[in-house]
C-alpha cells in the first residue's frame, strides 16, 4: 500500500506522552506539512504558533482545563503544543485551520511523532487572557483559535487502537 495511505489509516490520537522533547528536524517537517495545507482561494488564513516553553504550556493547559471544567492536564504531558489560529476575515477560516490541523497530525505520524487534536482553542483565544497572549506573541488581527496539536513520543498505551469504521460511512450515488 502507498505509504501516505498507510499513514492516514494508522494514525491515532495519543493521550500519554514520554517526558522527552521531539527532535527539531521532526518538528520542521511537521510544520512544513501544516504550511502546505490547502486553503480557500490560496489565501493562507491560518497561523501556527509553536510552544515548547514549559511555563507557557502550563498556562495554556490551565486555561484549557478551566474551560473544560477539569483540573487535569488536557495536553496529557506533551512537551510541544502547536496552536492553529485562522483569520476570521476569510470565509473559509475554519476549514483552512482544520486542514492545517489534519496535515500536522498526519505528518507527525509519518515522522514517528504522536499527536492529538485538543479542542477549546476558540474559547481560549476569545478570552481576555488569550487575547493578551496573542498580543504578547505579536499576533494582531481577528484570529480564531482552531485547535491545539499536541506532539510528543507516545508512552506505552498512549495510542488507542482504531475503532471499526461504520458501514454507511460512504454513500454512493450512481446514475
């Protein structure tokens, strides 16, 4: 089977990570895949914020947990968090950012890095605390949080097996 198709079929979300930072070469390949995701009319509405600073990850984790109503770490101990934002002035911003997230996760799997899409970035960056972070990072404009792509090396049992695909996933209309 084609390696790309194999990677797409075997990628799983990871919720347990080893306390080891990913290699810079792996991160660069993952980011390159994100940058080359398709966007509406080629307008490139997304931005990818790379966070590997422990203090900032802890701050984001607390914000995310508060929105979710938990005290646990929604980033599962991952040492790299990629935040995907997209310019709300583009009518395809949500789709554009979602395609970036998909490319990031699939590329991570292809280079041997585990990942998971963590939600609630929208609420995080709509808050005053989130807007302050964007200003601190030099991001100006009307950006929506699309998601967090957490990255790391899977700890034992970190990736769940694939669930069976539903029978009516594909509907064929033929003339």
